[in-house]
């Protein structure tokens, strides 16, 4: 046998031993219709903060309450459904439940200004110790033209209280929605400028707070056509857009690793439903 033939024989023999001793990976089994099973394609979401239960307080006035929506759920059901689908247990908390949804607790108070909402928060935040607070407040200050030059200071006082009363809270603070009344809209823009300036200042401090500011007047937020006839409160489509904006804020908070477990409170389950 020539040297070349001997070498070819050795290579073929070696390859035969390898393939007989090792099994190649088999593809995922198929269903009767030839498609891959659902489990082979799906990836299960862990949820924000690696799936930490979220005890969420929606905080604000009538928009937080859900006024103007067909079911008084406002944005809360949509965002709750999104969070659950993402992998977190959710317990909405607050002293003024509203809407047809399961777990309909909220801290939304119709016609309340920043200072009045602050008073309500001082009673409810220590009681529930939320680890997420969704804040939309100030519309009534603008409608009533109430002490707008001090809006930033009054907002800061509210935020300071939230962090003092629930130190593990991540706050998602939203700007105010667009308003159909041109005079009110100008006040809203002034209010939002002070709010955004405050958010930037808090992020520059050495002891940065768990704060994300979201813009309800961005492309994602409600437009004038998404408001009810009163020109202030969203309709159902507008509330869905609010939920989308708040949800983007939660995603940003997760990217910043803000979420931590809430303090234990007797009688509060991880799932509010």
C-alpha cells in the first residue's frame, strides 16, 4: 500500500470512530403541523429589577384617578398589564380606589393641587411604603393659575417627602399633558420647564435619587385629539398613551438599576389582585 493510500485510510478510520461515538445535536421536535413548539421559540421575561415585586402608588389628581376614561381606570390598567406581562408581580396602592380593574387602588384626588396632593402623600406613603411612585400632578395649579412661580419649589418639597417617607422608592415624574386652552397651555409649559429643571438638578446632586422624568408632551404622549371635550382630561386613547410614556420611564429606571424590594408592610401582598 502506498504512503498516500495509508494516510487516507487512517483519516477515514479516525473519522468513523468519532462519528460513531458522538451524537450530533438534534433539532427541536416539531408539532404535527411542522412548526416548532411554542416553548422552543419563546423567551420568558424576568421583569424589571430581575423580577422584584413592584408596589406601585399612582399619585396625583383627577388624571391619576382616571377621570374622563370610560371605566375610570385611566392609564393604570394598561400599565399594570404591561408590567405583569413583562414578569413582575404588581400591587397598586393608595387610599382612593377607582375604576373597574382588578387592584384599582390609587392616590389620585380630583381637583387637587400640588400642595393638596402633598398632604395626601404624607398620609399614604408611610402607610404603604411603595417602591415605585408614578407622579403626574400640577394640572389644577395651571388651570387655577395657582402660585406658578413657586411650582418648582413646591414640587421639590413633595419629592423630598416621598423619598423621606419611602427611601426605597423609584419615582417616575411626568410632565403635564397638553391642554386645549391656549392660556392654560402656556402655564403648563411654564410648569413643565420648572419640573424638568428640578429633575436635572436632582440628578446632579451627590446623593442622586431614584428619579426618572418622562415627557407627556413627547411624540409618544397624548395629543390634543386624545383629550375629552373639557380639553384637559385624556380619553381612553390618551390614557393608553400615558401608560406607554410611564412604561418607558420604568424601562429607563431598570436600565439604571433603580428597582429594589419594597419594605415589608403587614397585610400587603406582592400581587394586589
